[in-house]
C-alpha cells in the first residue's frame, strides 16, 4: 500500500528534517536556567509559512510554551507533547558539538534524543499535513513545552491549569526505543519520597557507649524498611499484569531477567541522601535521610505509605519530617491509543514493539491524572543526558512517519 501524501512528504525530505533538528539543537536551552525563548523563536520561524494556528503561552516570560493546531475532520483531538528544555552539558566531555553536529548519519547534540529530535519530527508532521493539503481525520494539537527537565510549573502544568489542553488522547515524544528494542510506554510507577530524621545523644568518639549514635539509628530504620517492604511481592491487579510481563521482557536484556522482575514485582527502596555528624571523633546527635520508594502501577500508594508510617513509628528516635507521593498510572494495553501507537510503530520499524511501564514517572503521569489517555513513544538511543548524545537520522524519519500516520491509526482503532 502506498504512503498517504503527508507520509510520503516526510520520507522525501530527509535532509530538511535533519536540518530542522540541527537548528533546534543549535540553541542552548539547558535547564537550569531553562530559557527557551530562542528555540521557540526558531520554531515559529519554521511554522510561519504554514497555514496552521500557532500560539505562544507563557506564565514565565523566559519559559514560553507553543501550541500548534491543525484542523481535522472531527471534533476529537489527538495531542502531541514534547519539551524544549534540556539538561545542562559539559562541552569538554564531548567529542562532537553539543550544540549540533551531523556525522555518520547521526545527529549529535544535547537534546538530540531527549527530545529536540522528536520535536523536529513532530514539527515535520505538522508541515507534511499543511503542504499536502491533507486534512487529518481528527484535530491535532501540538504542545511544545518548557521547564520539563526540572519538573517546573511553567510548562505542561501551566497549560493544564489554564485549560489549554483539551484533548482525547496524547502521545509524548520521550525516547522509548533503543537499538534492537522498541517500545511504547503505557504506564509509570508510583512514588513515595520520605525525609527521615533521627535524634541521638552526643558523646566523645572514644567513648561511644556513653552516647546514642543518630546515624546508626537512622540506618537501622532504613534497613527495617527494606526488610519489611522490599521483599513483599506487589499485587498489581489483572489489568496491569500484561504490562508487567512485557516490561520484564523489555528490560531483561539490559539488567537481567531477575533484576527486571524484581523491579516491577517488588517495591524498590533507594537511600538517596544520608547526612549526619559533625566530626569523626564525636557521636552524632542528629541525622537525616531521604528515601525513594517506587511502586508498580496498580498498587495503592496511600496504603503502602500508611504502613510505612506505622513501621517508622516503631523505630526509636526516628520521625518522618517530610513526605510526597504519587500513584502509578497506566493505559490499558489494548486501548485504542496504545493499539494505534504500537501497531504503527511496529509497521514502520518492522520490529516487535513492547507495551511496557517506565521505571519512573513524568509528564505522562500528569496528563493521565488530568484525564487524558497518554503514552510515550519515540525512536532514539540510550544516550539520554550523556556526553555525545545522538539520534540516527533514520530515527528522526521513522518518528516523523509514525507521527504522521497516527491520526488515521488512532481514528480507526477508536471506531473498532
């Protein structure tokens, strides 16, 4: 079957798509500070000749967001989301230009795979519909946002709070594929972030038995949490079971099957920060720790948190001084959105596409909690946040083809 005009347009302009990605990479939008005005300017210049609706929306003038609308045949809306900020970079650690370089059919640069490359592919899909006069079967809304890398409020949260993202489904261009392993992320994990404080009794380090070591108390409490909860198999529910199994299959080549299975079948507990004591020859009177607990979607975070509180209450000298938490979210693996993205990606790549959970959580969780079914998909590499981050030109083209095909695929899947 021949490609529809928008898809054929994408395939025919491989060099121009590469140039667009390089133009976006040439603008440093590292966060912090997260100033994205120049990259938004570049996108507006690209879109200016096209008959599409473009709107800049900002609650922080230095961190604008861009909304692009393409009218379709129905009143249903498919949302595409991508972020314009990147993590910082140390140019001295790179062998290629961190602000964009083409070499060996790879586009190098900070944000090449996370995720200015995918943004360029989305923008090329916009142009493909516009210049071929092809009306998509549904309305398309592209939200290109700031402030994602630091979890700030100036980007996606600001658009949601202002009611600017009225959509029936969303695909986020976060990289979900690596060489030989393709996936669409359909779930994320819940989290509990705890700050624990320990009190003790000071003494000279040469006579520790006369004091109570706050660090020892604190570490003992963390070990108690690990012993009690870290080996407790999670009940994720029948609807999440297929996602867990595909997640294990996806991650097993990278971390081993046993580690992958433990990641989703049991809570993960990480001691991220441990502070305490003033001198090597003193028994510390106080200490604090920050602990990160992750739970597979389908598990009740409040229930686990309640039990953790009870466990900590039984540890002498230990209190919880701060806590934040979230519930894992998931899209049914057979939903129209998941089916459309997974089947389209499989057709374009010619490879199986896993329907798996992310190990953490991000904007997809925010959108699902706002009532918008959401998945993540982009071809990319495992160089996210690394020196010499890159994306193959083939991946840029593949992403643009998937994004151009998605409106028809989603409309058809929704009707079945």
